[in-house]
C-alpha cells in the first residue's frame, strides 16, 4: 500500500550487494505473507531482476536469500501462482539444483 515493493525491486539492481541482499530479503518476506502479496510482487516485475541477481551473485548469503525469495514466489499456495508468471525461473532453478549449498538446494526444491 505504501509503494515500497517497486522501490525494493529497483534496489535489486543496486551496485551494492548489501543493498541487494536487504531488498531481496524484504521482498521475500512480503511475497511469503499470502497469495495476494505474492501475486502483487510478481505483478510488479520482480522476476527479471531477481533472476539476474541469482545469475550474477557471488555472495552465498545473497544467493540464499534470493532463492528463498524465489521459492516464496513459486510455492503453490491457494491459489497457486500463475505458471506463466513463474515459468521464466525454471532455467535458473534447474541450475540451482546442482548447488553444494544445502540451503540453496532446499529452497530451489521448494520452489
């Protein structure tokens, strides 16, 4: 309601990884609240910058937070997310399934 979600999504593109990590954590919390919030975050366009962050990040904590946020966007709550909204994440998720980080692997599987 206060307009924070689009701002947090913009911050995913920050040049400062600390800022990216905090923004992705906030977005994951919002998306994980309920299906309405999840759909709102998806409709605000989180997926392209989130997938780019997951592709480029070398910091384990950022990757863990980003894949956790992604799992909150993909989880089949009532109702489940529209497949067309989350299907672009399949390539990144399939790569994450080979991660040696158990937290990343667990959240990739939940997604």
